[in-house]
């Protein structure tokens, strides 16, 4: 076989691999990008893009059902006659519209050698794809992760839906069980309930969204229940059985048997790194306890020339975290040892796209307590916000954690419509060391949801008003009168 020489070979064309390859090509390195399935990876084909398209359709229908709340009397809207296949058709059209951004043609035009096929790492400088042998200084593993299928007795008797095959549905499930109370489970439970399915959500823990603070999770759980989702927390799924031709999920809750009938079951209990086929010992790779590739601070997976980024290594299974890591992989992989950077996760936001959305950056109270970090809480309820009231979405809050007695921001949690957009101001503020005083001194357009960011800064300022100076100023004004 003829050998081809590269500066970098990237395995996997999801968000992590695409950005790594793009940066490498931009700095004029010779880079190969290998993908065995579809360009764009999970985010484009089975994750972020299709889920947000479905959520949008469900939100439109949910708002139409509330037409009378907006003064539109006489409109009768329900989901009984919904053409579910048309909804899923739109989801596919959205994928198709975005796909050119991640296409082979685009990346080839940008200088990336895109190769379709199964990559085999022969040694730390050699990758084989079909009949091609690639010699490279650096290898980047960006193979992503796949949905976990839990071991439940009888589960193999029924079709299980996951984030990978959910988008093939053409008929709306009459009864849907969602197993898992994390972001994917909550988003899909609410979306399918809004679209007319009868949804039961099963969560092993005591509440939904265990990564978020109690108050944030409580708001989401209340809204899920309000739209009709039956939430069962503290329930352990133990068996799937067929009873009289009907599918049932048997759970244990509070020492009692809980039986939930269903037509489809969606597994949303987490994702596992794709490390199959890697000869860990030969390549000098090792795994963390959760199955992800172990990396050092420079994202090296073998302490030498094999790097990893994205879901295959974690620690965050987020598209933007993968893209963030990709920069470090590209720069460190191409320029080390002359120049290298430790990956920085200090200002990393994440969003759950339920209604209301939950957006977080930095520390929340849960993380601060776990790490023993002293903090002060300032909170503003968005039920007081003019735009939220006008939109009929007057619920939620903005919660800011600061250094005690100072305006330095440690972290922010926003529970609100448009929280994912609102959090951006705090991401910028934290990245560049701007405190609440700077946000308070910034003009925010009226009426907007982002005014809540200024409002919470105002709450903090009032709590820290200089009492002694104000007493003196009060006497001064009295003297002038």
C-alpha cells in the first residue's frame, strides 16, 4: 500500500472532529478527516438539530392550544388531528438544510482531505482506512458517544427508541414512556406530550435534572406536570413485559410495584463513549471509570501524540464543549512542544431546552457546596419582568452567585423563556472579568427578556448600598431643603 503523509489525522466528523480539522487546515497543515457514517455526527443527524426542530413544532402547538390566553377566542386547537409524519418530515428538512455546513464538499474546499470509511489505528503514527495507509505526526480521536441501553429484564422483547432511531418515527406514540430525567429525557417528554402523546417519565433519582439546583429543577418539573407529563421520580425500572398483547414497564417505587403501559419506550439514561476497536494497551490509552478516554490537561490521550476531544473523552457531553476542546487539540497537536495550552473549562455554559429553558454557566449552588466555595446568592423573579408578562411567560428566575460582599460573578442559573439567549451576557462577563456593577451600568433595550440580567444586578446593588454614606446624603438633602 502507498503511504500518505499528514500532519494530523482526525477520526470522527462530529462537532469535535469537524472543528479540529477546520482549524488545522486554516493554519495550513495537511489534515485528513475520517468518518464512517454521516458528516456532522450526532449533533446534526440525531441530536441537537433534530431535537430542537421537534421542540419548536411542539412549542408552536402548545401556544396555539393557549390561544384564548392571548385573547384569541373562538379558536379550537388540539393535537387529535395532528399529522405527525409531517412534523417528522420537517425535522428531516431542517437536517437537510443544515447538512451542507458540515458536508464533505465544504470541508474539501477548505483544505481538509475527507475520507469515508472505518478508521483503524495501527500504531501511534499510522491509520488505515480501506486500502489507504496514512502516516501522521498527530492523531485526534473524536469518535463521540452513543446512547446507553440499560439492562432491564425483557427489554429485548420490544423496540427501544433512543436518540439514534427516534427520528425514524412516522406515527405518534399514543403512550410513551421516557426513561431518564436528564436534559434529553425532559426535552422529549415535554415535546411529545405537547404533540399529543400520553407521556410518563421515569427517573431513578429523587427529582428531575440532578445536575441543576433544586429550585431550577422544581420549576421544570412543575411545568412538565402542568402540560400533562406524569413524572415518577424515585422509580427503578426492573422489567418490560407483554401482558395480553400490551407492553408494560414494571418499576419499583417506595417499595411498591408501579406498572406503566406504553406503546413506545424512549431510553434517555445517558451516553457512553465510543471506544470500541481501540487497542488501548498498544496505543498507550486508558479509560476513566465512566468509560471515557483519559486525557491530560493538554487533551493528550497517550501523553504523547494521540489527542481526544468531544464526547469520547468528556467531561462535558455538549456540542460547544466539543468545539471548545477542538481548538486545543488542533493547536496543541500541531505546535507542541513549541507551543501548547491547557484546556480551560472555567466559563462553560449549558442549556436544557424545555419550557422554560434552564441555562447555567459557572458554579450553581449544588456545585459550590460540593466544592466548599463560599458564595452569596442574588435572585430576581422573571414574573416581575414586563416583557415576560406581555408574552404570557411570566415565570422563572435569574440567580447569580457572587463572591461574598463583592460583585465578582461565580456562576449564574437562569430559568426562563429564552434563557439560552439570556445567559450569553453572563458568559461574556465572566470570561472577561466583568462584575454585576458593569452589567448594571449597561443599557439594555426595553422591553426584552435580557433586562432581567440588569434587574438582578440592581437587586444585588440595593443589598450592598453603603448605609453610612446614604445616611449622610439624607442629612445633606435635608440641609439643602
